[in-house]
C-alpha cells in the first residue's frame, strides 16, 4: 500500500536534498543577463572620485552668493581638467560631468544668473554645495555593490560597466531533461492513425516553463510505454542532466512503467510516491547518483501544475538566487467550498485593481486534469490547504500568480 504524504512534507523533502557544489563559468556581462552572480562584486574606487558638477552652471565659492558681480575667469568642459582656481570674486563656467574646479564649493545653474560681459550676477540663490556630486556619492571604495545570488538585469549591467568589469562569474544553470511517455502519444508532425492517439503538448509546455525560469533544457521527446524504452530514456537523461522530468506512467495502470523502471531497474532512492494534492497525486520523486528524477502525471493541466509546484523550486535551489514561487493574497468573488482533504490548486482569473488582487472563475472549465486551456489569459492558481475551511465571497485567499513566473 502506497503511503501518500502532505504537500508541505513533499516540499520539505525536496528542499532538504543536498546538491553538489554549483559549477560556475565566466561570461561577458551582456551574455550574463538572467544568470546568477557567483561572487560578491566589490568596488575598487570611489564614484565619483572627485567632486563633480551635476548641472551646467558656474562654479563659485559660496561666500560669493550675495556678491552682485562675479568675474568669469575660465571654462571647464567635461573631460578636461581646468588649471585655474576659483577665488573670492571669481567663477568658472562648468558643465555637467565636469570636475569642480579647485577652490569652488557650489554650482549656480545657468538659469539662475545674468551674464554681463565677462561677469555673472546671481538672480536666484542656491544653498551651499548645490549641484555638486560629492566623492563616493554613487558608491564608495571597497563596498559590496552587487551581492552573490543576484540575478543579472539591466541595472547590474550598467553598474558592472561603470566598474570596468567586462566578465563576471555566474552559476551554471541546471540542466533539465524532459520526456513524455505513452504509446498513445503523438509528437508534433506525426500523423494520427487511430482515434485513441493524442497529441502531446507536455514535453514542449514543460520545456518552455523550465527554460523561462532559468534552466538549460534537454528535450528527449516522446517515449513509448515499454520497459526497455523508458529504461534507456532515463539512463541516457541521467548522464546528461541534473534533473530528469517525465510525464505519464506513474499511476496505477497496467502500462504505467515509469515507476517500475525508477524503482526496479534503476534502483533509485524513492523520496516519495504520492502526495495529497489535486491535481497530481501520483507524482514520484527519486534520487539516482546525485541526480533528481521527478515523474509527473500525464494529463496536461496536472503535469504543468505539478511542474510549477515541484520542479521550479528545484531549479531555484540549483540557481541559489533566493527565487521563490509568486504566492500572494487575493480576494475571492464567490463562495468556494473545500471539496476534499487535499491541498487543491484550482485555475482562476486574476486582476490587480485598487491595490489588491481579485480572483474569479469566469470561463474556467470544470472537468478532468487535462484542461490546459484553463491556464490562458490572466491565470492564477487558488490554493486551498488540506486543513482549510470553505471559502466565502470576499475572503482573502492564497494564490500563485502564473503570469509572474518568468
């Protein structure tokens, strides 16, 4: 008799898997977008290194702020170093990004002065130090500017470039092998020869999901329902991937061979087989030679939901970037009873309005775990825990935002 475990327990088991030390590689910074930084990025200088003008204007001594006439003694374009020094009664025309001339401590914007011949008259005063970027305003020497575990985005690229860093060390993304099993399953382009055959979308749906959430994918395609084919698939995939994900063949039917191969042929360590969730109660997780096998149900909606719930956290664990599933609070628009003693994930529509998430079930189809179209448009999953109460209209509930997955 199989022992089913709770959803919380299954996540705890997966979270406690000890991974091998993550491998790293060096990439040019713009090739590292979406990757995870492996080491702290520490500055080796101040930015700016000297007081710098933040505007176009006139560099003065603040003591001259009420002086009715200040002499212009030089110009100070960006990229040059002016030799003259500002003293009482003098100023230097200074442009955005220029170093502040020696002796100056304040910048008067161009629009705040009248220029009369080679002199300025201040017509609108500014406070001391106005428009002067101080040393280290952007960052200081020896500062941890970007922490390891950070996912590289456009801001990180800009900061790295400003530090004159062209290559960074990033964690190598996990490789996930994906296959659909079933003798009734047709791949793209295959011709249907009898009415019992179905078109597989699982392997391609999961490839897209894993790729967009930071994994390198290895597409293994469709595998027939026989012991040898499935054994060959898993042995090959385990040689090349960190995580192997299959769909189909884990239930209790006569032709559900995936579980038999994992347990009997591979002699893998089964972490669990059966979780009290809907959809996907027959999910199987195992370890073989440090590699992780996740065998998902065959129905399209069920396999996709379980891939989100069980495989994405594993990908996040490999990437070591503090990523997590986007679970938020939302207000439900109707009564919704708890139908069984399981953790239930139900497709719903979500919108963000008046500073809160709202969910409804308009247009969502009821039926089996095969209805993948329920994930179209603005989808989320309503989460009802196995010990939760019936929901009433207006209640705050937990939802998983599917469109907020990458």
